[in-house]
C-alpha cells in the first residue's frame, strides 16, 4: 500500500488525485504544500476546506515529489481521498487554480484520478491468473476445468444433500426456504452467503420430502429463471406445495450465472406467488398481458409487499437513525447519519436501508455506491429525487 492511500486513522482511501507540477523557479516542498492549503482556502466553502478534510480523515497526506533542472522545477502531487467521486473531482479541479508558489509562477495539471479500489482489484485478478496458470501447469487440475477447480474450493464444504437434492446447510434450521431449479443455481448463491436454498432438480416428479419441507416453513420463495422453463417450473411448484413469493432472474438469464448484486436485487424484489401465477395465466389466455393506461398507472403506484414489510424496521429508531436490512431478513444495529456511508460500504449482503427521517439525494447516493437496491424513509427531504439504480419509497406513499 502506498503512503498516500491511508490516513492516520487507518481508513482506506477510495481515490488518488495525481497531478503534474511545473514551477518557473526554485522552491521547497513546504512552499508547495503551503500554496495548496493557502490558495484553496475559502474557494470551495467550509465543507471542502482541505485542512478540515485532513482533520476528519476524508483527505490524506499531501505528497509532493520534485526535481530541479536549469533553475526550474517539475514534479508530481498526489492526494488520497475517501470522499465520493464528485467531491474528489472538485478538489482536483481546485488544485489547477493555483498559479503561483512562493514568488514563482506555477502550473498544476491533474493527470488522473485513480480509483484505488479498482487498482487493488486488478492486482488481485492479475495475481489470481498467475496462481491459476501455475496450478494448471503443474497438472493438478488436469481432471477439472479451472472454473470447477476454483468453485470446488468455495462450495465443497458448504453444499449438502437433502434426500438426494443439493442444498445449503441451513435448509432445515431456517424459517424460510428458497427453491431453485438445479444444483448449479444453489452452488452459485451459496457463495454469496445464502444457505437456505435447495434444488428441486427441474419440473416433474417432485419429491414428497421437498413438498413436506416447504409446507413446514413460514416463508417459501421460488427462485425461477427468466425464461419459459422458469415459468413452467413455477406452475408445477405452485400446484404441489406452499409457495409464498416468487423471485425471477432477469429475462433470458439463469440463477447459476448471476453475480451477487443481481442475486440480492432479484430476491429483494420478490412478488407474491398468487400475483405472479395469475399474471402468467392471463398471458396464456390472452396471448399477451394487457397494458392499458389505467393498468399501467395502477402498477406504478402499487407498493411491493417486500417494501411494506420494511416499515416494521422503523420501530425503535430515533429521528434520522437508520438500519441496514440483509437478504436473510435480519437487520443491523441503529446507525447515525454520520456513519451510514461507511457502514453501508462495509456491509455484506445488505439489500435495503430503512431511515426514520426524510430521504435526500445523499442517502440515495450512499445506497447506489454500496449496491443497495431499496431505500425507505418517512418523507421527502431537500433535494430528494429518485435515481435509476435505487428503488426509493417514502411511507407517505402507502400509509
């Protein structure tokens, strides 16, 4: 880790501002840092004051490297930032307003804003490729594909069997059950911490043990593929056992290939099974679902049951406190507004933010950056406006 990617508190930085520096004369490093702090002071307002940002660990150490040639100096400036991309870009542009350092003319030009996390991920991918190539070259993976070899490390100790059906380890102890089509579907979602899924091994000849298991659960979700086969499977499941909700993969996609973000989003957007089955029946009868303007307006205004269920999590929250709700229905401890961003970014498997207060633009941005699909608040705050990749609701919509 480079010196500029951590601050004194140990908080990981998200971005690294990299700028070139040219000075028409000779100055010292402390003169450059003094100019950066002094000439940007008051330019962007108190909330983007560099000294304050450093004290609150939102901006790290300003690193300056210079060399002299024929009475002139050139070099680079790097500034790590834990702020979002918009605020980081503003800080970068502010550097370019500096035109003098000490008595000398100067030019500062931002060459790039580097995503530190992306750089780390690329390093991990490159190193993983090297390790996998070593593994293949050694002949140890000769009997398996590389994908199967890696997947076996993640799933061998987690996948179990229930009366011949592949499943996660928690299907009997959990109050809820997720029924999927095949083994590969279960093997994929178990890698994301979902341990209460079971494969039914396709349509036809449903095992009585699976039917009894489903009927004993308080909540049963059918996770079907986004194709005709998935719809056929749902009809059979719905006719033979208890199915409370349906979570469908995106059109044309299968659960075994979905990334974690899409898996959690599809599960969080589950619909009551009776509603889905009725819609399929209408499609079969009419050839295509009706789409009159009145029906469309009603569907837009309809609040999903999964959102209505989130209202219960408002209980016990102080004003402007929030909780994170996870894919298994559990929730975090109450979180204050100052810690919401860090807690959301660090959370694994969070699908919703429930806030006892008005929603604003920043709340939705936090959800978007943390890949959290749903946000519920008690009202609309200043600057509130819905964004594409986050479903936002206020209780006034349905109470």
